[in-house]
C-alpha cells in the first residue's frame, strides 16, 4: 500500500492531543481544510520539518489547522509538544490505526484535506519544494501570502524514516 494520493477520500479520525483532549479531522474541516501530518520523534526528516509546520499553523490558523499525528506513545508526544513549543495540535496514534488508514510508509507524511474530506495534496519525506508548494496552495485558498522555506533554512531533500506499523 502507498500513501493516499490526491483525490482519495481522507479517513476521518479522532485522536487525543497532549492535554488529553480529543481532536477529529471532521471538526478541523469545519474551517474548510486541514493539514494532516504524520511524524516520528526519532526521524531526522521530521526534525527538519516541524518548525515549518508550525510557521504554517500560525500563518493559516484561522482557515487551515495543522493536525500533527505522532506515531510515538502519548507520553512521548506530550513531551515533544512541551519541549518544542509548537502551536499546532500534537495527537498520538499509538496503535497506528490512523497511519495504516492513510497508507503511511515513512515519516514525515503530509496530507492537505479539503472540506469534502478529499486529499488535495500528499507527499512524504522532507522535500523543500513540495512543502513550499503545499504552503502556496493553502495561502492561495485563504488569500494570504505564503510562508516559504528558503534554501538557507534546510536542504532540498532528506529521505523519510521507514515506518513499521504491522497488522
């Protein structure tokens, strides 16, 4: 199985955040679209990415929430949230059911989902051009200037980390 491609229906989910509050894709889509991000705490490509996800979360908060789903345990996800100071929701997918539903093979994996619960864009690994294109798509839809990841901030590409979800 490969990650969900543009045009695929995005499976709904409800996962718990760092404070124990449940969050669902359906609720996030009440604003029109959402960015769903899967990550692992021991993934270098994720380390390159999360501050940019935070910049997007802050720039597009009113119209496109970021739902970051950790494939690590809830305690580790909560510790990451506290340590990193990010503004986006950090959810835990301990059993991996949501990651399996999205076809996650490596992290990071990103999905832009529209209000009709359709994936409009997806990619995995760290790809600066793909991240900038994703940011531009969101910014165009919400009518603001896009946040951009410049050459000096990160490499052009870093392979993602393989995920072993089982079952």
